[in-house]
C-alpha cells in the first residue's frame, strides 16, 4: 500500500523513495485557476484529469523506464523526486561509462511509445480517426462520449510531445541533453567541451522558447504564453548554471558531468574493454604458438629430413682385408666415371 508522508519542505512523499516536489502542486493549482476562468465545467474536469492523475502516472511510467534499466545494469536508484517536467533525481550505472548512461537516458522516453499506442487504441475505439487526431482544437463537450474522445486524444498528444522533447532537444535536464552528452563523449570528445556545448545549446533554446512565448502573448494565447515562458526560463537558467561552472573549470561539480560514468578513467576503461579482450586473445594465441614451437625444438630431429640436397647415404664396402669402410665422394665419382667409360 502506498503511504503518503509530509516531507517538511512543501513536497509530498508517496512512499519511502517517491516524492512529489512542491513545484508539481504549484503547477497543478495554476493550471486549474486558468482553466476555471477560461473553460466551462466539462473542460475544467478535462484539465483536472489530464494535469492531475494522468500527468502524474505518465511521469511515473517514464521514470520507471529509467529505474528498471538502471537496476538491470547494476546501478543504484536513490529517492525519486517528481516535478512538472519529470524526475529530478539523476541515476544510472557508474561502472559502464557513457554507454551505460546512454541506455538509461533513452529508456525513459522509449516508455512513451507503448503509451502512445495504448491511448491511440482507446481513442480509436471512442470513434476517433487519424485526421481528427491532427486537429488539436477542443470543441464543446456535451456528453461522456465527447469527453472520452477529447481526453484520449489529448493523452496521445501528451505522450508524443514528451517523447519528442526528451529525444530531440539536447539540453539539460531533459533526457535529450543526457543522450547528447553520452554520445559525444563516446565519440571521443572531451567532457569539458561537451559541457560547454550542452550549456550553450540550453541557453539558446531557452531564448527561442521565450520568443515563442512572446508571440503567443501577442496573439492572445495567454495560457500557452505563461506555460512556455516558465519552460523557457527553466531551460535557460539550467544552461546558464552549467555554463558558469564550465567557464570556471568546475564542470565536474554539475550533477550531470560530476558522475563517475563521465570520468575520464572510466571512459577509457569502457572504450578499451574490447581492445583489452582482443589483446588478451592475441597474447593467448601467441603463447600457444610459442609453446608449440618449443615442443618442436625439444623433439629429436629426423636425420632423413635434415639431409641437404647434396647429402645421401653412403654405402659400406668390404675391402680386401675384410674390413668395412665408407668411400669418399671423390672415390664414388671416380667409380661412376669409370663405369660410364
């Protein structure tokens, strides 16, 4: 049974290791206030279910992908803190280098693929079609059938957006930043340079989202503008923090780059594992060949195989005194010439 505990800092613990950050509650309250002044009762209920239980379960499933992969790779999972943008805890195996961290990072976004399939199946059974899915406007909700139709459609889009954001945007703390960092380090780039790239990319994308928020505000999409500017600020200042540490030469103090999996020695060990195995195999093969050569040297040589082309067995001849003697090569050549003549 899940136990609800007060953390003392505004958060809520669902059990001994899952905590809902206070920002999640603040985000939910703000969404409900804006929905109250914007929508009718049915749409307010739709927002309540989407931003409340469904959003929370979606984030938990996403984090479960990270957790299971970490445990399969032998890593430890600390307390999980849930915020509006996902989990704040950063975990993964520390003894498998950036390759292991890449597996953990990508496993979270991959959980949205089956969730998209499940929600689309329910949406299809509710009478939805692909062409209607592409129309993101929400019309009047008059009955339960309409409510189910729009709820499942929004759930499909929710998972699509989370999947794309966490794989295509290479900024920290999104999974895309972790994936980009692991890939660059795996390809031989220095971690300090990778940290600089991730930080500058984060600040740049944060500014682009701020421009998007300004555009939404100008055309009257106040709700969208507020959400976008919060997201833009989050990305920009996360990138700025990393950039400040990198410029000061202290990037290893950052939660992403200060872990053992991005340590230079760990990276070298991870990248050199296959080479070590090859070298061990080659050494073993050479040792076997040396042993065979030594055995062959210890064996007594075959006299017949050691004779040169000019050497041949010399016959024994009995002389007049009855003693055996071996004629020399000149004697044999003289005898052969005499017989030919």
